[in-house]
C-alpha cells in the first residue's frame, strides 16, 4: 500500500483498489485507523493528539486526496502529499 504522506510519526497510506467511501489508512506506532476524506474516523482509533493532526491534515488536503485516489484507481502510484510541519 503506497505511502501518501508522513508527519510526526504518522504514516498515511492509500490502497489502489479500496472500496467507498474514499478513505486513507493511518498508522501511528501500534495504533491504526481509517479516515474518510471528510475527516471522519471510520474504524480504529488514534491517540487524541494524532487524531487531531490527521483531521487537520485531511482538511488541508482534500483536493489532493481526491486526485491521489483517482491516480491510484488508475493503477498508478499516487503522488506524495505535503506533510504537516
């Protein structure tokens, strides 16, 4: 599963053949969660601070996430998205 971004120990990935709704897979240490492109946590759980960072990152990059999903579903490697700094 391609890495789309990494920041503050958080790794964001996207599957090429994932189901709807559009979402990302996020890992922080041993914790994992799945987030929709609107920032909703669909499954799993991250610590509160990391959850807040992921939601903020999603809100900043919704258009890039949609574009990465389109590229991914076309069978290509999605582009990297700017991390939080």
